[in-house]
């Protein structure tokens, strides 16, 4: 497992009027790890995700993504870190499309970071495979003339996109559902489809917002296997928000704990499990009472 940092968050602040949703939050995510962001309801976890993916422009602080797939269109050099907050806004249509699908701007997504949502955001009137093809439009020849003339390069790109879609459907065990409408899938299947769609954007790091929410124990165990496979077979770095502590403790290499918008602890599962501050935050008690 690599020890280099793929995502660095430094002194992140997010304020809504007089409310501090995030207060000086700093942490690093190591490349090739599964990290979990946990904390009681209202701790600021989803706010962190929204800052990472461009939904919110942080009040202060830095977010640095050091992925290999760099954008050159904004003057960045391949292989160098860039500031997510430096991105320019894309055209309004594409902003809305990518906000619905992945979060943030298409520039954040192309840079190597994708996400899923706590509330499922599939195109439910499209088929399962169409949801995955839409996610790959950046890598398909988008020339209208090439499409009209059905040029060889356009056909090859479409075939590759279809192969990629079916590969990820196999990973998440949804090949048999390829031609069904996404809205017809069960809740657990829709969760897995969201992960497959995020992976079709070719990320190096994927942020999963409560992927096990609403799943039964068998579905949660299957999901844990998929997440491990992303890391072990595809070298994807995973950052997840999750309330299922059994899942978090079983798959995470590193855990970050927030409470009331502040980082109160981080470490491996054993360290977090026995941390008085973490126990107090979840029990709603004082640290002295827990001790």
C-alpha cells in the first residue's frame, strides 16, 4: 500500500451565516486506502464532501488533490497537485448535469475525484447501462459530425464505453439488469449502480456518502466486498461517510471523526473504538463521564 497523500484538507472552514458548519478541519487521505469520515448527525460530514466535490465553496482553507489524471485546460501540469477551489465554473448545462450525477464541477470529476450521494441520484427513466454510458461522455468523441457520419473513431469510442459499462456492472453484480430502467431496481441495487456509475468516470478517489444506508446485513456485507475490491483490484482510494460502525470498523484503514464541525480524533479502527472523545460524542456525554 502506498504511503503518499492523494487528498489533503487543511484548515477547512465552512460558515452559513452565523453557523460554523466546519471549524478548522484538517486531515490527509493516503493513496490506496479506505478511509471513513464518521460522527454523530450534524457533525459536518456531508459538508466536507460538498466542499471536496465543489458543491460548496469553502469559507477558508485548502483542498489539494494530487491525482495522476490532471487537467491541462486550466494551465496545470500533469503530475502536479492542484487546488480544487481554483477551478473555473463550467457552462451552466454541464454544471447541472454533473451536480446531479457526481457532485461538483466536471473539472473536479475529470481531475480524478467522483462521489455518490446519501440520496440516490440516478437517471431513473434511463436504463441501467445508459446511466453508465452517460457517465463516460467525456471520453467518447463528442463531435456531432463524427456521430452523424458514424466515423470509425466514434464507433470505437462507443464500443469501449459499452465494454467499460458492462465491466462495472459485473463488478457490482448488475449485468442481468443492464436493460432495466434504473428506477425499477431495488434500493440496494440502485446503491450499487451509483458506485458503478461513479467508477465509469475513471476516478482515482471516490467519495461514498452513506453507501450502506437502508441496506440489510447481507447487502451491507456484499457492499463491503465491492469496496474492498475497488481498493485491492483497481487501486482506487475510497473515502466514505457511514453510520454502520460494524462496516466502518471492518473495512477501514483510517478513520476521521467529526463532532460539531470539528475534528476530534483520527486513527486506525482500534484507536477510534477506544477513544474517550469519540465515545462521548456518540453517547452525548462528557468525556469525564465516559472515563
